[in-house]
C-alpha cells in the first residue's frame, strides 16, 4: 500500500483550508479508504479545535524526535462502522512545541505513513516560509483553497508559484464561501488551474455541503481528465460517499476580515523567483475569524 499524498494549501488564513482537509478526509474514508490526516501547519495548527480533540502527544513531538507516530495518532475519529478509516495526527498550539519541531523530519513521517494508508492529507500552513514549503514539496498533488476575494486569489497565486518553484503539482483549486469578489469565470482564469468544486456559503444546506465535498473527492479519485459535468452529487461514484461533514459556523458577513484575519508568517524565506510584486489594496471581503479556518464540528449527518 502506498498512499496518494494530498496537500491542502491556501495563500491566506480564513479561506476554509483546514475545513476542506477534514471534510475531504471524511469523504475519502466513506469510500472505504484508509485515510491519515496530518496537521502539517506547524505554526498555527487547527485540526484539534476543528474536530474537537484534545490529544497529546502531537505531530510536533514526533518532529522533535521525542515520541513515535503511533503515540501521536488519534484512531478512527469518525464512524462506528467498518467502512474505511480516518486517523488524525494533530498538532500542538504551544510555542515550545513549535520551537522544538524540525519540519524537515516531516519527510520521514510522510514516507512512513504512506505505507500504511490509501490516502494521506497534509493540512498546510499559509505564507511562503520553509515550514510551508516542506509539505508542498512532499505532496503528490496540492489542492489550493481560496475565496472569491481579490486578496485571497492574489495570495493563492503566490502559493501556486511557490509550488512551481518546488517542482510540485497543483491538482486543482476549491472555491469556498461564495461571496463578493471575482466571478466564477475569473478565478480559474486568473489562477491558471482547474476548479474542482465550489463550497457553498454559510446559508447553504448540509446536503449542499455534502455534494460539494463529494465532487472534490470524486474528481481526485477519477483523475484530472474527468469532465466536471460527469461528477454529480447524486449519481455515479459520488452516490457511494456518505461522509460526516464538518459544516462551517455561520459568521456575521458584516464583520470585516481585516479586523481578525491576521496573516501568518509574512513573506519571509521566499525563494527569489516566487516573489510577487502584485499587491492587493482592496479590503479582503472574505468573512473570517482570527484562525486559519472557520470552526466546525462533526454533525454525524449522512446523505
């Protein structure tokens, strides 16, 4: 068994990256796959909070060489049936753990886990730092998550350029939180990558959320050559998917993200040919809190 390694990335915080990582893991698990979800955001890990875990030790201690992978694993976080498996390797939010973790050891982690699972999902950080570059370089395919907001798309393009610099592969993009910003046609044109799915706004139903993540899973399973019109929420391979979904918490659309959405890491350690002179003067209209993703919870709902 050799896992397909997916990195879930985004140019800025608050776009729904970690929520997408969790829901993709849940959806792939529903197909009968064994899935490992690793919090590879070493600076601002969010998986524990999103899933509702409080587990120690974490992947940070693994990367510091003090514990084994088995000790950091939370097994079968969803589902009481025997269909598939979703294990989580969460991160630690303490500064001490971050300071002691060696991001270069992540290569050994990925190599080891790839032998034990069908799919391996790396929830990455934002920015253009070494900690972000490592998981992007290890992935077989990186999925970019963005909102339609101009500033989010600009930062996502910088992330794509970083992946190109690392000789990585961008498998496509996910547009989350339909909100004011670029049009549906403009986003893939600006970014130059295929759009795999659109995650509906907070007013959408659980059925809509399930359908969106099903499309993402089916597109990844079927490969890049499957036409979008062949992927539906109720027909074909998608009908077999019954994940427990993590819906986003509703956020007041009138709250400006610039009040709470703090950039992580800046643009430090940017390779020379990944710098971008483009800057966005527009206020980010994506509605996000002071974390990388909107908090969510497992509803246990299936469709």
